[in-house]
């Protein structure tokens, strides 16, 4: 009996040690889509940010929420942050702290099924019916006073609006739009050029994780130089760039 009790105690201590070594889980909101966010850790942004967390002893878990709700939750501390947002959202959501190392530079573009046209600034969109995803602040801010867009909740609704001819143009990120179009077989949907804007994308953490911010930034800088970043890009975004 004494041997059994001792063995059970040793097993319990071993289990506790393994749980402790697993690291704390940080939950970040993600409003993106493949190939940047796949939902299972395999998207480009998930891989890069997840590796930066892992090198600091944390595990990343991503949840998908509508863009606006995700920001509010992260600001309130319901989740631990946002996996990828443009700089400046901390002005509206002061409890969010930006990790000062960009994950990727994204191109925000117009997609259309109609005759292509050159997008020479936001005012080019004035004659068209435009749809955007609610919570994408860069679109909301830059369209103000130019067009009154139709708001939708996600990419599926966004491209449905375009397919059903309820919008002439939808605004989205280039890589995600190309991936979505290919998955849905939307051969007549074209990404217009040039981009409306190119944006550096950053991870944001709730201020309760302030101490982790510089550590994640340092890990991201190393990831960009040790081959990890390039490998993640080639395996996720690379196939789309060679279309």
C-alpha cells in the first residue's frame, strides 16, 4: 500500500510538472482568413505570432470573432489581444498595446467582377456601390465623405454581395481575397490595381500583458532573420504569389 501511495504521489507531481511546463495560453482574436489566418495555427500570421509566443513560453490560441466585436473584447480583456491589426487602433481602444514589430505588410485592394479600372486613390470609388466588412477601420475612415458603403460581417457575405450584383466593388486584403476567390471558384473576380493602401500589421495585447510586449517584438525580429519567417511565407502565401 505504501508503494502504491508513493507511486500515485509521484504520478500526480509528474502531471503537475508537465502542466506547468506547457506554458500559459493566450487567446487572441483574429478577423482574418486564409492564407493569413486558417484557424488551426497553420496560417501565415498564426505561424509567425505563434512561434514568437512559443519562444517566450506561451501558447497561442486563436478565436474568430467579427472584427468590431473582437476589438471590443480585446480592449475589455475578455480575450488577451488581437493577432493582427493596423497601427493606430490604440487611439480608439486604449487598453490595447501594440507589439512594435510588424508581422507583415498587407495590400488593401478593390475586387470587382465588372470591367477593371485603375484605382487611383479612394475618390476613384465614388461612382460605385462599395461593400466592406464592418470593423475594418481603415476602410471606414478613408471612405467617409466619399461613399456610403454597405456593411457586412465577414468575407463570405462580402463576396456574396459581389456575386449577387448588390455591389460593384468590395474592399479586402489582397492575399485573403485571392485565396477566397480560388476556393470558391470565382474566376471572374479580379483584384484591381494599384492597391488602395499598404499597411504594416501588428499584434496587439491587452495592457495586462504589457511586460510581454517587448519580448514578443524581440522574438519576431529574430524569426525574420533565422529562416522561420521565409519558410512560413513560402508555404502559405507563396503559392498565391505565383498564380
